[in-house]
C-alpha cells in the first residue's frame, strides 16, 4: 500500500496546503491517503473507527509512524479532498487490474444459457459508454458524499459512543463502480482510436493531395 500511494500523483492534495510557514504542522497527504486506503480496504469507513485502528492495527501504526491520528483530522481531510480521493480510488483499482490483483473472469458451472459480458446486449456503442461513464461518476460521487455526511454526523454530535458506532461497508459497491468506470473509459478511448485514420490511410491521402497539386501546377 505504501509503495502504491507513493507512485500516485498527489499534487491535488499538496496544492491545498500553505507553503509560507504559517499555521500548525499538518500530516503529509501521503500518510493520510495511505491510511484511508488501508482502512477502507478493511471495511473501516468512519473517522472514529480509523482513529481506533491507529491504536490497535499494526498496519495503521506502520503507516502513521506510530502516531495516533485524531478522528477530526481524518474527517476534515476526507471532506476537504473528496474529489481528489474519488479519482485516486479509480486509479488504484485500475492499477490492481493491470497487476493481476483483480480477477474479473466469469466461470459457468453448467451449460445453462445466461446473460454474460460477452452477450450481444452487452456490446456498447459510444453513446451507451458515455451513459455508463456518467452513471458511474454520479454514483461514485454520491457514495463519497454519503461518506462525508456520515463523517460529519459523527463529528457534530455524540450520537454514538465508541462501542455502538454503526458499521458501514460500501467498499464492495465502490470497488465495482470504479472498475466499471475504468473499463468503460478504456473502451471509449479504444473507440476514439479506432475512428482515427491509420498511418497508411493518412499517407495515401497525402500522396493523392500531392498528385493533385502537381497536376494543377
């Protein structure tokens, strides 16, 4: 997890901090991003749950260099950088797919006909891909809004004590949406590339234009 986050572009996070030496020292964005990814992957979504994990979970203690991150710090970070975090979730899932960490194969155990990714109805034209991309982006944004609202409810009032905080697990749905969004974007890019003329077609058109110019001269 540390190696993956260090290889991501975190400029969207770093640009929001002051560089004039004023104000209190903050946690490096790479630390909080890694902490969020690690906890989210284990189903720990609330800021108070992440704070407890910084005491109890060895992985969290390694990520934070044995420092206990306050739940308010986590909640403010998620609320402040929601858009940047959304894009990072998509990048990380695409990276997992490229490294073979995500298996998207479908296995049929008998010969019964069923709807599958290879069915004719699953073939997407450009306008359908655009609709899928828009739907995934809207649902991902709604999930991130829900996470921010959940964090604000925890922070603004002691409506739950530490032992009775409800557990939330939208990570599988977010993972599926990010995967579908990444595949839809990749398919859309392939359609755009396929629509462009090949190098051979361009050369033929250029040679024809040069012949027309030569005849005209």
